[in-house]
């Protein structure tokens, strides 16, 4: 399996519901490093997984839809705990939509999967991986 990973960052505010979250039930900020990994079994006709420039651009656009927002106020996330794991899935799914629409080029249609990892700190992160 071949893969490439591109990186961006994301700054949000949010709060959680539920005793399991302790003090994070109050409004707080989070800054994530966002890694998006694109996978395929065989390289395309240009001997690449996907155009790194397009992958970087599309990840940046997906992240910009969430960046500097209080997710508690976003209609898409009403009554949802926007955990790190949940946000990794949101970003992966939005990237997958862009792949299917051709935004990462025709060669990207041969991708087999995407994994998104959100790094909360140097000691904690969460990932979501999906097929295409």
C-alpha cells in the first residue's frame, strides 16, 4: 500500500455535554495538527498516490470551513459532542466528497482510502480511516 500525508492545523472552540468530560464541559479552545493520509494499492499513471499540491489545497479548504469557529454555534454540529475522534471523521468524510467530485484530479479516483489524524498535543491524538 502506498500513501502520502499532508498536514495543516485547526483552531476551534467548543464544549462537551456529559460528566465524562469533566472541566471540558465548559467552553474551551483546541488547536490541532491535522494529518490527512491518502492510500492506494498501486501508483497512478504518473507514479504518484495523488497530487500533493491538490491534496494540500483541498485539506486547507476543508480545515478553513471549521477554523476559528465555535463549533457549539455551528448548525451542522447541533447537539453533538465535537470530540477529536468525531472531527477526524468529519474531515475525512469531507475530503472523500472532494475526491469523488474530482477536486483532487482524475488520478485520485483510484485512491482506496483516507485516514485523518488530529493531534491534540505531543502525547494525544485520534484518527479516523475510511475507504473510498
